[in-house]
C-alpha cells in the first residue's frame, strides 16, 4: 500500500468522527415569548411592590391619612380606630399578595425551564465529551499505527544500511585481494 493511500485512509477515518448537535436555546427569549400581557403587568406590579419606593410611598400615605384624621386639619372622614384605613390596607394587601403569588408562579415556571435547559446542556456536554473521547481514542489508534509504520520503516532502513555496509566490506575485501593491473592506478577506499 502506498503512503499517499495510507494518508487518505487516515484522513477518511478522521472525517468519520465529526459530529453535530443542536444549538443552545435562549431561555430568556423563550420565557418572554410565552408571557401574556397579564403576566407582564403582574411582574411589573410585583417589582413595584417589592421596592423601597413602594414602602416609603405607603408609609407616607398612612402618615398623611392619620395626620389629617387625627388632628382635625380638615373634616375627618376616618376617625380614631381608622377602620377605613384598615379596610383599605387589608384590601390592598390581598391584591398585592395575589399579584406577588402570580409572579412567584411565573418564577417557578422559569426555574422549571431553566432546570430543563441545564439538564439538556448537561446531556449535550456529556455527548460532546463522549464524542471527544472516542475521537481521541481513534486518534491514538491512528498515531499508534503511524508509530508502528515508522518503526517498521526504521527497522527496514537499518537492515538496508547493514546490508549496504556488508556489501561495501565485501567490495573492499575483493578489491584488496585482487592484484592491480599495471596500467591502472589502485584506488583505495577509506575505512569508516
């Protein structure tokens, strides 16, 4: 088998070990695509409710409400036990808790998607590692074949060199035992 043909066979074997895999999905884009208008509004409200601005505005409203009703600066609409304020705050709390729970449900859905994506990535990484290991093992086999071929070629070169040295030695001995003709000058071969 010629060396060029062996190289073609090796290249063909290496090409066989290439592989493809599907691209990684963009989780954020997928979640945004699935959200409805109500989901986006609930997310915005829960972001607002969970901020310091909301807490400070609520505190300010309660201080103004109590101040106006307790100190009789204007005609009071909610006297001391502030039952209307309690009712409004209870209603508000019920609404905000519902909105926050809807946001938590969406966060749980997003976490479920994220864990699914992580699982898919782990499976893909495992497949990629298996393919790389198989490819490396295949390359090791090919390298071993190349080393064996080089070793055989080296042994052959040494055998040919020994044979050539033997032939040179035989030629020297034959030239030394033959008498030189008178009209020809004697050629001496230097010893290595």
